[in-house]
């Protein structure tokens, strides 16, 4: 590797060594898919490989939140997530290192197990309110997780209200935010779910199966919320295989009214995509808002 590359990777390798208690010296690296936000790399010493995401130093809190989320999800022992190894800063970068998992093509049985295991995660008890212990990110957008007693208040204010205010600052022509918040509170008033530990960003790119067929979820934007919010997003960008939904509903059937709430929950992600990428997501959000306010 060139000297500049050594300068970048050596301090990260040193922190991996300290975290694992085993010497780790980078002998091979290769870029891998890791989303559009971070530089993702497989680092290997010839025997062990780690998945490392790198960004600018100011993003260290994003990686800290991801590591905490992965630790909490891992601790439930319900569905597999990559175990975080270490995270922090070097002189020039922030980073997170986690275990390397080899992904393959999951069959119908694997996707059915994923549905069952996600239901087990959602049944995990640990919070009496909605939110999380800290703010995190959804993509690169801040995600506000202020503890809130009721789900209608949390979703209306911290999810849709926050995204709408960001969207208007970016030039989006959307209805009055306070009016939207009031309507969402009213629409969800009779729906009082128990707080579930959510993945938070569960589209098809964040779910996979290992070569051994074990379901895995990655890149969480975790918080305690309505389990339906996770299920709704699985249907937003292409959807998951039918076996996944079969497994979930066999383990924990969805509540009545989910088909009507699904579009409302996905409005959060559509607005976020408008804030991140612009384009046609604004029109998609407007159509949902028009239906909501009828």
C-alpha cells in the first residue's frame, strides 16, 4: 500500500488490535458496498477480515450511534446483526469496524426465518416510551429520538413534523406542518402499540442472508417505535420475498388497520429521500399528504 494509505489505515488497525486483544496489521484491503454516505472497506491481515466504514471526523457521533444500536440489537439474540468491534476517530477520519459476514442468496426458508426473527425482535421488551437514548441518523439526516409517552405524538412530531420542516427549508411546497401534525395525531389516536425495538431503516438493501442461510439485518437507524413502521418500509422499495411476510405473520400477526397506516409510516422515508436526493420524491410525498388531509 502507498504511504498515504498506510497513514489512513494503520491507526484504525491499531484500534482494532486494542479492541480485540489480538495484533492486527492490514495486509489487504478492498472497497465493498456500504451505501452512498460512507467509504466502506474490507480490511484483512490474511487470517481475519473486518468491515470498516470511514467518513469525516465530524461524523463520529453517527458511528457511535450505529455501534450502540448494533450492540443493543445483538444483545436481544433474536436476529443476527454484525457485531461492532470498535469505533472512533483518527487524525483525519471517523470510522466504525465490525465483524465481516459473507453474504449469499437466501432461499425461501431463510427469508421465512427472517420474518420470524424480526417478530421476535419486535416482541423484545425494554422501553415504556417511544424514542431512544440518543439522536441518530436516517441516511445522513438527523433522526430525533426524544422520549415521548405516546406513539401518535412521537410519530407526528419527531418523524413527520421534523422531516416536513427540513423539506420546506429545501424548497419543498408542502402543507402547513402544524396542520399535518394535528391530522396525524388524530389518525393514530386509536392506535396505541407497545414500544418495539426497531431496525428503523429496513429496506431490502439492509437485509441479507449469509452463505450459510442465516438472516442478517445491517445499517440500523434504531429507536423504540411501532413495529408496523419496520414492516411498512420493507414494502417501500421493491419489497421483501413473500416468505418473509409469511414468517412474520405466523409469529406475530399484524394488527388490523396496518394497510391504512402503512402509507403514513412510509411518508417519513419518502420525505427523507426528498431531503437527501430531491427529485420525484417530493411529488410522491405530496400525493400522500393530499390523501392524508382529505
